[in-house]
C-alpha cells in the first residue's frame, strides 16, 4: 500500500506539471472505485486552473479554487503524467487532462478514490480525525509521551494509528522502532519520555530519508515520474527476518501483529 513517502513522492512528481495549468477535459473510464467518483465532477473542474496540490496524510488534495479534488491511491494505485495520445491500460481508470498532458490514475484493485470536497477539506469525514503530520512541529516527543500514558496497546500498532500520527505505515514503523531500540510488542504506556524523544526523532528521519530516496518499492509502486522508489535497498529490519541484525549480528525475529509482518531484534530492542 502506498504510504506517506510514496504519496509525497507522487505529489512532488506530478505537481510541477499540473499546478497552474487549466483542466481541458476529464476522462472517466471506471467510475466505481472504493467509492463512486463524484457525479458531475467534469462540470466542476473543466476550464479551471489547478491552484495548488498538497498532501494530507495519504490523501492528495487538488485545489481548483471552487473546491478540492480528493484522491487516495488505495492499495495499488498510482498517478503519473502522460501524453494524451498514450493509450490507456486496462487499469487506467481516469485522466485529468491539461492540454496535451494528462494526470492518469491506475489502480488494479480499485481501492482508491476521486471525490469532490466543497468547503474546508480538513473538515471532510475522511480527514477530520487525522493526527498530526509526522514531519511537522506538531509531532513532538511531548505530544507522543502524553498520548501514550495509560495505554496498553503495542507501540507498533499505536504509531500506525492515523488518529495518533499520520503516515507511519508498516514498513516505516518497523524501521523507526528498530532505530529507536524499542521492541514493537512493548506496551505503549511503558515508554519513557526518552523513548518518545528517540522514537519521534527516528520516525521523522526514516520518513524523510524515504522521501529523499523516492519511496519504497515492494511490488508496483512508482512515483509521478514513473520511476520506482529505492528506499527498499536500505531497509534494516523489514523483510529481513532470519537475517543478521546490523548491530549485534543475531538473527532478526518475525512475528505477526494484526496480520502485519513485524521484524525486530530481540537483543537490541527493549
């Protein structure tokens, strides 16, 4: 599933090609995604310029002045810039056309969405309960420490909750916890303030580093420029069960948590 670094990479890849450009047409080949594409969307945006494009969590918001197009990539979706004469593939479900170029959405599983949002997008039901962005000053050690008090949930599950902090997906939770020396199955309420300082620091580092590397390619992720991400080459624990820990050289352990692969070092993470 595309996570925060992949969505941010997509945003950075497409924005220079479409922001400030006028929509000349919308081509919808498959309106039935996770939710039906908003009826009448073409009338709302055709002829309007894209004012800006931003990310909130794993959602993309395209501001057309009269409202926002809200896009989610689902489990297998991708956005890329194509020439309008490039034939669509079977899973290319819609195009936002800007003259001779188009923003094309591909999604084999159709778990993504394209919805129209009137008014303040932060109040939309899909965004209203989201926690702070991890790469901003709102995500601090003090914030995390206060939220962890009297909580018995495993810390890995806790930081993957988008109501606590957005964008810390499975891969990045594994990596951040390893760097912070915190066992993923440890009870959240047992974290010290120093643990929270380390974890916030390492979440920020891992996410930013992944963005800088272009995201993590595991199956079919590509950025808006069609290129794969390269962070996978630098993963320390995820996908390395049974291999030696990079610190103590003992075999890494794999467990399942909420049907998610979790890999950690039994010695280096406490």
